[in-house]
C-alpha cells in the first residue's frame, strides 16, 4: 500500500457547533450545547462523563442516527476528512457498535461474523473467510468460534465478554475506517476490558482506523491507553485533548490535583459527578475550556485530514442477499424448532379434533382414515355419495367448511404476526449497517417461513378429510380442497405479516391480530348471509378475503350436487371456485406487497 493510498483510507471525524435540543413536557432540554471536536485516525478517543452527560447522544450525532423531527432538533456539521456526511455516507466507511449486543442467538460466533463478511466484504469466498479468521484472531474469539451465541430460547451460549467481542467483530469484519462504540467495556471484568481496549488501540494504529468510544470507569491500565480524551458535563466539554499526563496537568493548573495513588479516571469522574459541591465548579470548567482549549481544538479541526474519502460502497447482488438470509433463517428454524414443531403439532391436533367431531356423519363416505393414501393413489371417485342427505347434514357441512377456513387462517396468522417483531432488533441493526436490502430480508425470510404454512394445512387436511368424509367425487375435488387449505394458510401468513410489519413489538402484534381476524370471520358469509346485510354495509364483505375462501371451498364441496334446496343458492355463493382462487392469490400477493412496504417504511435509525 503506498503512502497516498494509506492516507486516503485514514479518516478524521470532526464535528462543529453541534447542538441537540429535545422538546419535553417540561419544556426544551439541551442535550448537547454547541460542541466541536475531532477524532483522529490511528488514535483511540475516549469520551467520559457522568451518567446523562450526553455521551451516547454525541455518538448518535457522529453516526447521524439522530434526525430532526418535531421533538428533536439537531444543528451542526459532521465531517469526515472535510466532507460533510449523512447517515448513508457514514455506513459506507463507518460502523457503530451500540451498547446492547443485538445478535441472533441461534448462530455461532463464526457464522455471525461470516454472515456480515459474506454480505459486506468484497472478493471471493476465500478472501471473505480470511477476513473472518483474522477478526476472530484479533478479538480472541477463536476458542468460542463454534459456540452458539445463545439467549432467551437457546440457553447455552457464549459469555458476556465473548458476546461483546462478537458484537464488535460483527462490525470490524467489514473493515470500517471509523468504528464507534458505546460502552464497549460494560459488563466486562477489568482485565478483559483492558484486553479489549488494547486490541482496539492496536487495530487503530496498525490499520490506521479511527476508534471512538464512551467508557464509564476505566481502570488505570486502560486510562494509559487513551490517545485522546473528551470530558463531558451537561452536554458541554470541559476537556478535549491528549490523554494521560496532559489532562492531569490541565486540571492541576486549575487547582484540581489528582492524588498520586488514585486512578486518574476515578478522580476526574469524582470532580465531574453531579452534586452540589461539584456544580459550583462547573462554570470554572466551562470558562477555562472556552478560553484555553476551544481555540486549540478549532485549529486541530482546521488542520484535520483533507483527503477525499475512498468510497467503500459495496453491495452484493439481490439474489445473493436473499440466499444468505434464507440460509440463516433455515438455520434459525433448525436450531430453535419450537415454533415449527408447535405449528405441526397444532395441525395434527386440530385435524384430529375436527375429524372426530364431524366423523363420518350421516350419509357420508364410510372410507376410514387409514385408507386415505390408497384412496388418493387409485384416484377413487365416488358417485355423489358425499353430498348432503338432509338439511341438518348440510348445516353441519357448512359449519365445518367455514370453521376449516378460519381455523387455517388463525393457525398461521398468529405465528406469522410475531415473526418480524421478534427479529426486529436484529433487522434494524443490520439494516443500519447496510448489510442488505430490506426487500432481500423480506423475501429471504418469506421463502423459509412459507414452508410450514404449506406443510401444516396438508397435514391438517390429510387427517380430517376422510375422517369427515368430504367431497371426493373426483381427484380434482380432493386436490382443490387441499389447495383451499393452503391458500387460507398463506392468507393467514400475509395478514400476519401485515400486522408484524406495522407493529414493531411482539405484544402489540399479538394483541392486534383479533382485529384482523374477527371482521374476516363476521363478513365471511357464514354467520350472516350476505343477502341479509344492510345495503350500505354490503360492499365491505368484498374487502375480507375469508369470504372468497369459504365461497371456493363450499363451491367445491357442493359441485354437481343433486340436493334440494341447492346449498350454493342458499349460501348465495357469488363466484365460481376458480374465480375465488384467483382473487385469493391476488389478496395474498397484494397483502405481502403491502407488508413488505410497511417493513421498509417502518425502519428507523438505531440509537
Ligand atoms: N429523546 C429524549 N428525550 C428527552 N431526554 C432525552 C432524550 N434522549 C436523551 N435524553 C436525555 O439526555 C441526557 C443525555 O443522554 P445520554 O444517553 O446521551 O447520556 P449518557 O451520557 O450516554 O448517559 P449514560 O452514561 O447513562 O448512558 C439524559 O439526561 C437523557 O435522559
């Protein structure tokens, strides 16, 4: 690498006159007050301050995660090598490791880094693997590389420190020029914390990276490592410049002497801590900073790196992204199969319950369940034996058909409505890191989640179809019945996706699902005959897809029936069974498209 290339990869991150104001019930609150500074390449910059001083807010501003809104106002200039940057630009060269480690618990440490590398590292698979191996080595994660991350559902997992390092590795693997970390040492013992910060320092020096982090109470060993320190009180700087002895000299000149045997960081935290005694000194700190350090910092900003930033923008193909997400989703199902198993068990139990309740009612086929497979194989056709024999039988049949429709819808609606919210944090984090397109995420997950929604209705149907004795006059009738079950299940999936992509948390999504389900059931054409609906409200029934499911399944059941009165006329079935299939397919595609757009529009910047 020549000198010019090396300098072009180095980024000085500067911020000038940054002010952040939020509107609260009590009035306007200043989170950051006209702060300016520089974080230099090949250095580690530590931001210290008491709780609530504005450290995280500053990192959010540097990474462009805070946007102007009705409640929040952000002013100031953020630049990388004198080029003003926005959220998208930052993601091309920078990475942000938030305080919470948002990782997918069913992945191993290596898989987690590999996922990020596959999607964001340029080159062939060998190069991607090499970067992963190097990152595992830098962060001392080799020993636990094949251990599952673990969490709520997958109990056995890596330790807190390994988790933190995996989180950092997930961002480092993409080789960012600027890496910003919010409290990377929280939850780590002092020695692990020291190892981590020294690795970050080595990384900054060896690879000319800009490393910025907030830290609460660094040990004296860690304190020695800081190249640059920023001290914040109430959203204002009281110090910015070299670490170690320089900072102690600065405060000593103001009459604040750190006792010889005390950890300098602890001493500084004690004089910054918000209490009445310290508060009297705040004006002195601010005034000294403004007169002694601010002009010097402004000069440093002016002298900062001016090279144009090399664009690292690299995106894998849409199909490759879908492949990677689908592969991960499949692994997720394999390693945490509880939802999949629950869906299958639910189908078997519900199939048996329905089969037993409606078992071989009056005049129905006497074919028993175990003959089912043979029945289908020999394409058995029966001559009208499955048609209703009485009004009572017809009512039973209608009830069964309607129940089957709403049951299938409900069985897939609920699990699918929590599918996006349960992974939302992971998605938001990865989306913020611009690992993939949100559309690829949607389709990658859909491809895998659709599988149980097809297997389950088939199982359900296989169990109850012949137990009950539905219309098996032709093979076409039998298959159409199964097609209806699958379409209902996919309808539930798409309705669930709508809820899950609008509502960001699991509880709200589950709570709102009856709002989707109940009107569908009421306007489905069974509980209330459509002819009896008031004319002003009748049009609404067309908006609820269960109407078409019931129409299709009933039209199939009563096809060529000789029964009088005609069940199709009594039910006022409006459409032919195939017309209903096309309408249902339209609904499913339409709802999936809407939910995809909702997911895209509902993204936010992680703070
Ligand atoms: N959206 C908001 N609305 C109102 N107040 C806010 C908002 N965001 C942050 N604050 C307040 O701004 C102050 C600074 O918050 P910030 O999270 O930056 O502090 P911090 O220094 O990182 O604290 P800690 O070390 O405890 O994480 C806090 O008093 C916080 O309550």
